[in-house]
């Protein structure tokens, strides 16, 4: 075996080793960065679909519990982009759950979905101090269509009205369209049938 | 170092090509596992998102049929339709003994050239 004079690393060897190591580190960094970016996208989509599900479920519950105030004024006001009606909500006081009646309305303020809920005595007060609460932000569109049975024809239900006035009772169904626009655009649609509507 | 001892005649004590290949293979398998985990999680998220939308469509369909049942305009038979990328279809058949309506809802969609599907069955009075 030939004995080498220099037993340590030369500068060139060190440089090459460092360069290779840096290359490996860079590869690892790039792949992890891609992973983190992917994770952020996924998280945003999950948050979006979760809040969409929560909002639609909340509106579903409120609409299916809604009732008409009287025969000539149901207090149900449906517009293309907002809705308000009387309903029953579960109210948690202490450790008891009580069903109380409430006036509920949904509308967009900018990109935020606001839900107003006035309980009991406050329900019919137009000048109430109770403010709407934010349900979610990042919403581009909230629109409603109202289903009813046409007086002529055999169709059980049609959805060609985009507003509904209280003197017509309750609509048979409400079609909701919810468009989220955070970093990804996503549309959710649901049709909610009101079993109590005549 | 067993690899080096097996060839004592060799002058060069550096890495052999074989060692280099093994090292690269080990490193890339490590990186591959990590990348695989990323892609698996993104696929899982896509599946759960699609399933959620499919369930929303199923709920809509079920509510519509409940409404028809309530108005007594339910009919036996099947119906198909499409919403976005989801193909939905349902079949209503009356059970002769119990007089209950059996409702089958199928929702199918394509994800990465493969078909995913959810099927729900319920009975209506």
C-alpha cells in the first residue's frame, strides 16, 4: 500500500463534498416546500367545505323549523340575496335546551355572511339592538330561489321566483347557492324543502 | 467497510460506483417516501371533498323524494341526472308486503380517471 503524504481532505475535496451536500439539502428543501404549499391549499379547501357544510346545515335547520306568523302575513321575506323568517331555535340556558321562537335572517355584508337571530320578545321588534353575527368570510355570492306549486300545469314544484313575499305564506322549497372565493372558487348548492308549507 | 475489505488489491480507497449507486438509491427512497406521503394526503383531501359534495346531492335528492311522498305524488321507477361532475340516480320500488317505498340513491363521479361512488338505501312510509 502506497502511503499518501497528505492524510486529510484537500480543499477541492471539501468543496466538492460541500457542493454535493448543498445540492442534497436543496432537493430536500424544495420537496418539503412543495409539500407545505400543497398542505396549505388542502387546508384552505377543507376549511371552505367545512364552513359551507356548517352554513348550509344551519340554514336547513332554521328553514325546516320555520313557521308562518299568520295566514295573511307569514313574516317570510325572501329576496334574491337575503332571506328572513320566523323559526324555532334551540337555546341553551344553563344545562337545559329549550326551543324558543326567533326571527332569523341571512345576508351578505361584503364577503361576510351575517346571521341575525332575535329571540322571543325581540323577535318582532324591528328596532332591536341585537346585531347580526358573522358566520363566515370569503363568500362571493349567496342567492336564493323559491319553489312553489304553479296554479296550472302538472309540475309539483317550480323554482322560477327569486323573491317571496310574506302574504303568500311559506314557499314549498328554497334553493340556496353559496359561492366561496378564498384562494379557490367553490360553489355549493342545496335545495331545502319546507314540510310545513301548504 | 466490508465492501472495501473484499478487494484488498485496490489502491483507491474512495467510494466505488456501486457504493455511490446504493447511497443514491437509499437517499431517493427516503425522499420518495416523504413525497408519497404528501401526494397521499392531497388525494385523501380530494376524496373527502368529493364525498362531501356527493352527500349534499344525496341529501337534496332524499329531501325532494320525502317532499313528493308527503304530497302523495311519489311514483315507482328511476330517475337519473347530472350536477357538476356528479351523476346521480335513484330508484323507487314499493315493497309488496310492507307497502314501504324502498329508495336507492347512487351518486358516481370520476376522479383521476377512476369512478368513485356512494350508494344509500332507505325506506319511506
